[in-house]
C-alpha cells in the first residue's frame, strides 16, 4: 500500500490523524506528516481515514506491493527501524 496526500488540497481537518494516528500526524494547525508506505497492519485504518477526508486529499494505491521491511515482524527484528519517514 502506498499513500499520497495532496497537501495543497488538505485543509487540516485532521480526520485522518484521529482514525490512523500511527500513519497521519498533524503538527501545528495545518502541517500534516504521514507515512507514505504504512505497515500492512494499518491498512483498514488508512482506508477509513482516506474515506473520511472531507476534501478527499488522500490517495491510497492499494495494488502496490508492501515492502518486506514494512511488515511488523521485520520491524521488530530490526532495531534501527524506529521512527518513520514523513512528508512535510
């Protein structure tokens, strides 16, 4: 799964951050940070967040293969996997 957020369209309603807080995070009033390739266990939350966006700023590409390093078991085995990439 891959996520792309149109940050020009995003109005900071933060519905995504409420529904998928491990993937979307609002900094300040309008700065959205998100994980572009979230772990597979967040799939349902991400889909709900995208559907709840009032301005439909979240695009979910569901056909993209998950990267092996994004799987929960791989992250648990990799001590350097702490943190997550974000987009500003």
